[in-house]
């Protein structure tokens, strides 16, 4: 485990890093209000709106986390030519994250998720999205843009953020990982089910426990460490990669590296909202990996980061100063 000086040096290193984030972006919208009566038109609550907010989500939230941690994000995605595209670009620019690498496509819509809440309880979510593959013309343009940027910018690490919205296809994933391996750029992956086994040769693979069970036909049977080891070993046999970082929700995290495994328990937190926690964890993992942190330190700092963002309502990036302070308190 790292010393206080090593942790401070690790966080200072983040400021010199460039991280390429490739994947599905979205706008996370929130409507807050009171629900004190039932509609006379149908047996549903009437929401008296008091406030509304919008935040970058998906891969855009990963880029926000990278920026918040002090590094420079290079965000690559495909969005529509619509109002939500303008909103997302404005939100990113407001938080000093460049939107210049996001490709506009007339045939796409920009994904948005609107959550309606009353007294902190979510009553409804409205999704506006498409999951179709990119058109051949858009795919060709986007692939060329990504390949050129990898060769030109040589980022310290690449994050593939998959939300099954069409930006990451099996062939695109293969192209990116192959090129990154040629350029000796580590690749970290936040997967979803559709392409779960498409990430052969990535450096770090971060499923959550539900995604692992869905993809391994229910395995592991329990969250006991021996069962987790068996399941993750089975995953490695099917999907060759270097490091598995498995998130277990309120049960902490599990990491396998070079056939050695480590596990940490979640720290006691006042949980307000788990939305976006996975985005924070993959961001911290990518930076720790690129900075050369040892496996135990990477796991422990990711575990703390995931807990910290769950204490706040909405999809928000982790605060670097708060994360360092909490890491020094809990790990040293």
C-alpha cells in the first residue's frame, strides 16, 4: 500500500496526463418537485416542478471526472444534430472539457435520460435514445478520426466507455485495442452486455457484478471471495486481458492481476445516489494505471472514489482534493 508521500505524488502525476475517452455520451437531466396530490386525469402523482438541472453523462461524465482529477480528457463520440447536442456541448464547455472531437451526424439523436424526483425519490425516468449502429459513412469518418488522434496525440491511457448506444461496435473495439497495443497505450474498459467479450487484449476490464453474472450464466453463485476468484478466472479464460476490476456495489470491489487477487470492503457512507459511480471508478482506475500505481493502491483509491460520489445527488464527478484527503485518512 502507498505511503502518504506516494499518494500525494500519484495525485500530482494526474495533472500531466492526457486521457482519450471513447464511447457513448448522453445528457443526464433532473426535474425536482413536490408530489402532494394525485391527478384527476389518471391515478398518477402530479409533480409541481421546483427546479431542473442537466449534467454530462456516460462517456461525457467520464471526461468530466478526468478533468476534475486534474488530467486532460480527449472525448470522442457521435451525437445528433439536435437540441440535446447543443446542450451537451455547452455543458462540457462550461466545465472546461473540449467537445471538438464529438462528431455530429444527422441520422443520430443525442441520448438523454430525464429523471423526475420528488423529495429525493425518483418517480420516473424518460429515455430519449437510439441503439442502432453508426451509418457506414459516419462509421468511416469516426474511425479515421479516432485512429488519427491516437497516432497524433499518443494519450497516456484510453478509456472505452460502452453504454450500448451504438458508438462502440465489435470491429471498432478491435481496431482501437489493436492500434493501442501497437502504440503501447493501455486500454481500460467499462463494458456492457452486447460487446462484453469483444475486448480481447485490453489492459483493465471493469464489469460490475450484475454484468459478470449476466455474461457468465449466473456465476459467481455468491459474493464470497473464493466464488469471485473462480468466476474471474473463468472470465480471463474467455477474455484474455491483464487486470479485472470487479465492482460489487455495497460489498466493495475485487481485483485480479497476474493471477493474484485482492478484495476491499466498501466504506460506510450515507448513500444519496449511485448514478455515475461506475464512471468515476473507471476514471480513477485509468489514471492510477497510467501513473504506475500498484494493484492494491489502485483498488483502494477506486473503492473510496466510488463511495464518495454516491454521497451526492445526481451524476457528478469526483473532487480530486476530497478524494486525496479521504485516501490519506483511510489508507495511511
